[in-house]
C-alpha cells in the first residue's frame, strides 16, 4: 500500500466520521439513547447525589451468637487441632469456630479416603498379578463352575 493511498483512506475516514456525527444529530431520540450523556439529558435522570439514610439513633452491638458444644463437637474441635486438651475448650464457642473445625475434619477425611482408595487399587493389582501367575481368571473360574453344575445336574437326573 502506498502512502498516497493511505492518506486518501485516512481522509475519507475523517470525512465519514464527520458525516456520521452530523447525521447523528438529526436521528430520532430513541436511537440517541445509546449515548450516556443523551440518556441522562433526555430521560431527566437526576445527577445530584442521593441523600444518605439517617443513622439509627440506637447503637447496635455486634454480638456473635455462642453455642454450647456437645461431646461429639468437642471431639471434632480436638481432632481438628483447634484445642490440645478437652479442658481448654470453653463453655461456649462461636458457630464460625465450629464450622471451621468441621471443615478441617472434612478435608482430613477426604484425604484419608483418597489414600485408602489408592491403597485398595494397589492391593487389587498385586492380587490380580498373583492370580494370573496361578492361571486363575474369571473366565476359567466360570467355566469350572458351569462344568461342576452340569455334572451335578446330570447326576440328579440319573437319580430321578
């Protein structure tokens, strides 16, 4: 692309933008609502700051509701590591403290389940390899069982 071509296109772009702005002034009001300034002016939105609501006359104390833990909840607090001894647990605790302890226990239990699942998979792989060395497979076991059942059925038919 040559410089002269670029100059002519950029000049046309400027002229088109100017024409667009001129046409925009003559467009009906619903199409002009797309501009924020026109939106405020046409619809008469108030731009003055809103009045702040009155402050309450009484001051409220922010009190966290307390909960007396059960024996099981005390064990949860100990298992989660929140307290070292049961004697350290206060008479009442906040619900947030109890929820945090329960969440820690949930995470520990999920880690335990993951570890047990992996250990079970490894155990099954080892047992499967041992069974393969003994030439035991589900197919051979099923064929042996079916043969035994056929023999029993044949003996039962002879006895009748």
